[in-house]
């Protein structure tokens, strides 16, 4: 199931080492065309809730970026 205002196939999740707490944090980057702060904050909450509900995973950070910001491979998959 998708979250409205997130571009399909333009989401990437990855772990980032956090030396302060000696563990990994889960970061989600999602492309969106939304521009207002309120809409973006609402979208971040929707992403966090959706992932928690569907996968029982807690997201540490959601980063919203403009369309075409997530790099793609030559075959069109998200490049990590």
C-alpha cells in the first residue's frame, strides 16, 4: 500500500551508523512534490505510521526530497 504524495518507486531506506549510541539508525528518503511545511510534516508522520503498521519497524528519520533526487541505476532501480 502506498502513501499519498510519495512518488512510486522513488523511496529508499538504509541504515546509518550512529557512533554516539553505537547502533544503526534507519533512514527513509522519499521523493515528493509537496512544498508546504505542514504538508511535509504530515507526510513524514504518514510514512512513519505506515511502515510501523505494515512492517512493525520504527523509522529514526524521514528525509523528503524533490522529484528525481533519488539516484537510479541504468535499469531504473533505486541506487543505494
